[in-house]
């Protein structure tokens, strides 16, 4: 018996031989066959002859072990031994799609987790999860466990994540999730620091200008006062007028007279001397 397998069907072909009746098998139309792999599958006969035939057994599950056989019958009675073969159908598309959970732990980071409880219809040791980020171009990750993290994304942008199960041959239908990255807090903080710094610098400049103007005004006042004082000091003092000569009053002394003035000279029509007594007459 020969067979051809696919992921959901098996094709069997066989040839009947007999030591005693081999020459007349092709004329025995009352020779029949039972063909099945299990009671739940459908069997469709494509070609049947007394000396053999072929059939397609459909409705099978991918990557599943089956024991298939053909039982010859003659006039409805079982004859000879049943011929059986054990085989596994080919891998197929994994059932279902992953359940996806998307979170945003940081402002421009997306974290993805998923679960898949359906049959992967392929070897478990080859099972992998594939995550694709849209928009993101070639931003794709492939892991054995369904935990992904996409970093350095654009701020304030909506992303869609598609996750599939891969069994080494086929991918499942994608499970999807969406997330929206937050604003760039670092840029906002930097901008606020810049504004505060600029405001402080402006205040400092204004204060410096006011202080400089005040000091300039003070310097100008001091310079004016100094100039006025210098001019006052440099002005010539008035000389007292010379006393008129008096012929009627003349003092003749043998020795010079020492006179000490205790008051300022007062000038009127005549001159009066207030003198302290300090004469030395010889």
C-alpha cells in the first residue's frame, strides 16, 4: 500500500493480490474494501478496481498521527488481513490567533505580551512568536516567548502591534493591539529650564543696567560737587583796603610796637583797633 499525505488529507493506493485467484481478481466485481483512518474523517474513493484502487481521506487535522488501513471484503465478508499504516499529517497553519496586551511603561516605549492556547499544528520545539510594529518599517522581533519591547519610538504617536505564532512552517492569523506613546517630557523639561534661564538672565541684565545707571548718576553728582569745591578754593581772597594816613595822630616810639589783634578789623569812616595790651616800650 502506498500513501501521499498532506496537512488535512491522505491519499492511499493499494493493489490486491492472491496466490489462488490472482488470475481472476479483475473479474470479481463483488470484491470490496473498507478504507478509513478514523470514524470522524470523510473518505472519498477516486478509483476502485477489483485488483486494487486509490482513495482520498480528507478532514484530517494537521500534524496529527493517524493509523490508516484498507480491509478487503468478498461478498461483504472480510477476507485476508487488514493492511494498516501509521503516519502523521503535514504541519498546517496554527489555529486561532494570539491574545495581545500592549502597555506603555515609558513615554516612547511599548511593551507587548501575548498568549496562545490553540493548537500550533506543527512541532512545538519550532514554535516562535513574531511581533511587527506599524508604522515601523522593518521593526520586527522574533522570540520563543511572547514578550516584546519596542524602544526609541516617536513621541505622541499611535502604533499598532501584530503578533503571530510560527510553527516553523506557517504563521497564524495575527493578533493585534494598539498603543499611543506619550509626549516628550525630557524636551518639555529642557524647554522649561531654558525659559527659566532666559528669564533669570533678562532680570539680571535689567538689574545690572539700573545699578550701572544709578552709579553713573552718583558719579556725576560727586564730580559736580568736586568741581564746585575746587573752583571755590581757587578763587582769590579780597585784600583789605589800605588805611588812610592820619596826620593828626602819629605815634612815635623809640622801639617797635608789638600788636596782637583779637578781632577782625572793622572798617567804617574811621578805623578802630581793638588791641590786647602787648606793648614793649623802652
